[in-house]
C-alpha cells in the first residue's frame, strides 16, 4: 500500500513504500515483518540491508594528528622542538672534551679486547693443538719414525703460520700509522675516527653510555600514562586487580593531546564511565593532581568542557604550565595610551595564564574586589574606574575609607569624593548614598515615561544617555570595612541597605557598583551585600574559606580558589563572572602617575562635553592642576583632608595628613605644620576653632582656600 505525506514546506513528498505488517491472525502463521520506509530511487548508505554499508562507512577519526590540526598548534610544537634541539646542542657541546676522553678510554679497552680475541688466530692455536697432541704420542712411542715425521711437519706449519699472521698484522698496523702520519689533517681525523669508533664500540659495556643523559629544563613533561597515574593516585580512577600491573584498570580517553601549547602542555580528556566520577571531582582534586605531576598547583589550569563546546559532565580541559605563568614583568594597561573609551564596551582587564586577553563587560553589572593588603587589589579596582575616566558620559561617585593617596587624583573628575572614615567623612558617605538613591528613582521615572521605540527594555541606552543627559554612574567604594567599623549599628544597617538597593536595582538605571574590602568577612562586608554582586575578584587570601567569602560559597571546590596564590602574585587574582565561570587573571598594570594622568585626561573630556559636575567642578586643587598652576603640596593636601570639614583641630589635621602620606607628614607637629602653611601663604584669621562646643587650636578651611591664587577661585568658585 502507499501513502502520500504532506511536505512541511509545501507540496508533497514522493510516495513511501511501506512493508505490510501482519494482523493478529496472520501473525500466528507468518513471520514478523519489520516495517522499513523505503524511499524509491535512493540507496541509503547506512541502511541495514545495504551490503556496502560497512565498507562505505567513513571512519569517525580525525585525518590529521592532534598537533597538526591548527596553525597555532603546529607553530607551538615546532618552536618547542627548536628550543629543545638548541638546548641539547648546548648541553652536549660543552661536554665534548669529556666525550673525547671517554671515547679514547673505550677505544683502549676495545683494542685490548680485540687483541685478546685475535690472539688465538695470530698465534695459530689450532696448529698448536695438533703439535701438542703429536708430541704426546711421540713421547709414548719414541721408536715410531712416521709419528716423529708428522710432528716435525706440524711444527713447521705452525711456525710458518705464526710468521705470516704476525707479519701481516704488523704490516697493517705500520701502514695505518704511516698513512695517518702522512695524510692531510682532515683525512687524519677521518682515518682516526674510522679506527677509534669501532674500537670504542667494541670497548663499551652493557651499562656504558658515551653521551650523558641530559634532561631538558622543562618542569613538566606530560604523557597519557602520567595523567592516568595522577588521576588514579587522586582517587579519580579505579585501580586494576591485584598483580595485574594495572593493565585492566580504567583509563581516561584523550580527545586532544597531551600536546605542547605555548609554555605548557594541553590535554582534553574524558573520565571513563562506570567510575562514578565527574569533571567537578577532578577540579576539586587540583592540588593532589599537581603533586602527582610534580608541579605547583598554580601551574595547573583546569576547567569543564561544556556542551556548547562539545563537552559533557566528564570532560575536562587541562593546561599545565612549564613554570609559574603569573610571574614576570606586569603588562601595562592599554587604557593608559587611549584618548577615549566607551564603557558600553568590555573593559581591558588583564591576561590569563596562557596570555589570552581578558576583557570584562561592566554594564548591567556590579563588582566586588577582595583580598589581603598589598596584593594589588586597589590597583586592579582602579582599572574599572580608569575606563570610566575616558568616557565623558560617566559620572563618578567615589569613597575611600582609607583616605590615602590612591584615589586622590579623582578630585579632578569625581562628582562626589569622600576621603577617609572620620565622622565628617561618614556623614558625607551617607549623604552621597542618599543622593544616589534619589537619582536612581528619578531615572526610573524618566525611563518609564519613554516609549518602547526609544527604551525597549526599560533600561538605559547610549542614545538615552546623551538625549536625556543621564550619564552612566560609577559608584566606587574602597575599604568598605573602614566605614562599617566606624559606624554605629543603626547607621551601619542603613548604609548596607542603601548599598544593596544600588547594587540590586541600579544597573538598569545605568549604575555600576564597584566595591572593595580587605576583610571580606560577615562583619566587614555583610553576606546580603556580597551575594547580590555579579562580578567578583579576589587577590591572595589566607584560606579557602576566605576565598569563598569573596568569590562565593563553594567556588573553591569548583577550582576558583584564591588561597593558592602566593606573596609573589601581586596583581594576580581569581575573577568569577558567573555561577560556573572563573579565570585566574594577571591584571594589567596602571601605576599612580598613570592613573593621575588619566584623571586629568578625563577632566578635559568632561569640560569639552559640558559634563564636569559636582565636587570636581568646584575643587580648587583640581582646577589648579588643570590650569597648570602648581600649588604647594602642604596646601593641596590640607585642602584634601578638610574636604568635608569647614574647620579642623590641629591634632586631627596632622593625623589626617599622616594617614594621607606618612612618609611626608610622619614627623610633623603643630609648630612645623604652622610654619609650612604660613610659607604656603596661609594667613589664619583665628588660631582657635570651635567644633561641637569645644575650643582648641585649629584651622579654618576658608583661610587655607584664601592662599589659592585668586584667578582660580574666581574661575571655579
């Protein structure tokens, strides 16, 4: 029978012939028939009844070996071979005199062995045996004349044979000696080599090696067997039966490698089925695997291969570096040489172990940086802010709980800048957060009123930024723990709630949160704030628990563990970009002067776009820097630490200056401070100030501002 089937895209298909299926009564008397759709005129290669199916099946195997499947792989392996060849040439080249002496000693032993071996022939021992036998018989039968004649003939033959054999040997040695002595030096070398080489070969022993067995200076040399042994030692592979030499033990199957890949070895492997182990189990055993491979765990880079890249739950990508991939000269940030940058593009951040460029998209994101002091945390956090400096339509709100020099250059750009964690700075931070919340709600009200043709997703867009003058807002807070430590409980809870609202709802309104803390514990940075942060970065921490506090619970077990970093890894950290996405990054380097130069460049960009607002617009120190007027350092620093205070006691002013730059102000006292300020042009209207009902020696900010050149105050006051 036939059936016409409608084609999904219109028309009809050719009729398909269906083999009749027996009904129930027929089935009892007829054999079962399998229905097989047959398309007329087409012979499918993979049909069961095709006799050529097996012969025409294409092998499911790559045509090229693993190392030759890409230009990069060929280049890397060729370069590795050249390096290895050059090293071996140098290694054996310096040992040439040793090899020559060793060759001569082997040749001497070979000559002795040759002489011992040839002696029976030279001495005609075969004739000697005959002579000895006849002599014994002659002694027994001295009257036998025929026997005596035979003995004389045998003795003559032995003597004659010895003469010509020794003579031939002597002539050969003499000829070789004379030939070598009279030959050209190059020919002498060749002839000597032709003689010495077989003699040295004859003089060798079973354990004798002419050349030293030099190992190339690679800290890692990986093979499939070593990989299996390491995984088995880590408990990820079952062992074979006893006394079977592991021949029947389960093994991984490598879909790639091990092959040379840059300055290391790369391999992609699948765990065997039936063992109950997954790729996540392999990642959790990183330290053990590194130990079994004979390397530090920082050299082992592992990750799961997801389905989107042809992976499965048991497939692991592993790269083992020859040495520590995160040491050496830091890479300069490409931002330092740019004139402009759009924060709507991913921000250049650093490089991974293999040298791949890592870029971080920050729009619609919030960020948290954590780690121990003096590991490059602030320098790395500033990279994100530096990108925003080069975009005139980014407005910066900055607070630094430490109050040091790291963020001082931001006074040239920042709409709001809070320095330190004293009482006045804490109040300024609270006011800044309140201002941000009002602005966030104002923006949502504007976005709600816009038609979908302009605002299709209810979010800020580059077009809306300029059309409605709603610049992207970077909220940068460094040393969060300093603020929380300085606050009372009620204020602390209020600030935490404000930060959570900004981090949770702010991204849709164009807010990018960038927080950092040295002590990422529950007291310093509450869990409810950390857990809503989308991007996290951690420099070295003391243990896996601290790493999880920064990067997220359970991340260390997945391989994202910042505790494996050491003191030498400055500017290196683990970046988590998603629930199962992380990478160890060597962040780009942007030093203090480079950051200050970007701040000045950002000020010029904002002035040209009429986007210089807030504190930066009225900051006399920043204005002086932009105008090329050099203020005395004591004047500039005093204005900076008094940013939030109209007046300050002398003792508090000195303490704030020491916190700002201990090397410069560490030995200041009241007399020296007064002398330096007077030399800078400060004229005190009163030596006493009243703060909270207390009178004491101090300074008015207006007295210090009065020392600034009048043209700057008029232009920017």
